[in-house]
C-alpha cells in the first residue's frame, strides 16, 4: 500500500511526460523498512530525489526532497497516504 499510494501521488503531482519514451528517467522504488515506517523513494528526471517516510499505523507520510547536485535537502511537507490509495 505504501508503494501504491506514493506512486499514485507522484503520477498525480509530477509531470511524467518526459519519461514517456524512457521509463528509467523517473522511478518510484521501495527503500528501507523499519518497525514503524516504510521508505519509498521517487527519483525525478531532474536528478532530485524525494523520500517518502510512511508511518505504518497511520499512513501519515513525511516528504523530504534531496537535490544531490546542489547538496540541498528540504522538508517538503506531509500527505495522508490513504488519500492516494485506489478505493
């Protein structure tokens, strides 16, 4: 569910048209898992990485954006994962 919700959010929020011919340009992948949270990682065609920290119990998701080329990391807000799960 964490992967599905984040993938749906990313497809809704970010422009995927640049990846239409090459799906390797942008991706959503599962990261590490702890007892309390999942990490889902979005990689943009710009090189930016957005880490989604999904709390297992509540679905509350914290976004942290990282731009490796600039060495910049910023909190990018929160979402409720359940708002992006297919019903």
